[in-house]
C-alpha cells in the first residue's frame, strides 16, 4: 500500500486510490482584520481528453459560476519548476468583502495538475503578489530536500 507521510504522522492507503492531498497555510491574523491571506495546494488528474489549457478553462468557468462579482484580471502561460503552467489572477466578492486569488496550475508528470491558490484580501493584493511569485520560484518536483540542520 502507498503511504502518506509528513513530519507529524503517516498512514497507508489503498494502492488504487488517487493522492488528492490538500496543503494549506495561512498568514497570521492582523489586528482588527477578519480575513487573512492563505495558500492552498491541491492535485488532480487531468481528464482523459483534457490538456492543461482546457483544464484551466474548466476551472475558471467553475469559479465564475460560483463566485460573486467574479472578474478575470489576468491569464498567462509560464514555467514553474521547469514544467508548463498557467497562471490566473481573479477578483471576487461583494463591495464590502473583495478578495483576489492568484492561481498557478502546473502540469506534473503522469497527467497530474498541481494547483497553487493564494487568496488575499483585496487591500493586500498588490503587496502579496510578489510573495506568490517567490513561493512559485521555490517549487521543485521530485525527491524531498535535505533536512535542515537543527
């Protein structure tokens, strides 16, 4: 059986199950603010007839249907970890609670797409965009990095 493992736990799962791990991090809350920035990474297999571009189209369409005040700001093709990727920036929400999402969908081996989504309050969007680019610049595929010395 394959094994899920991180620094705090591990467990075995059936061999034919897909790894749909969700990784989520949130910035510390700021005084007087309800919302904080966060980063979520998910993985999903492409459908049999799908390309990275059509996968991104489907994701954007689903977001547009579900999100109030949806606005596509930007879409560009690029490389992340030397792999094909599409980056999308959207804005959504109502007048009193707008936010931006920066999405990077990276085509990995075996027709898997890793999606990195950073959600930020609209007021923080310009300041947080360079942080998202920095995070993407650290993405590496393959073996785990060596342990940091204690």
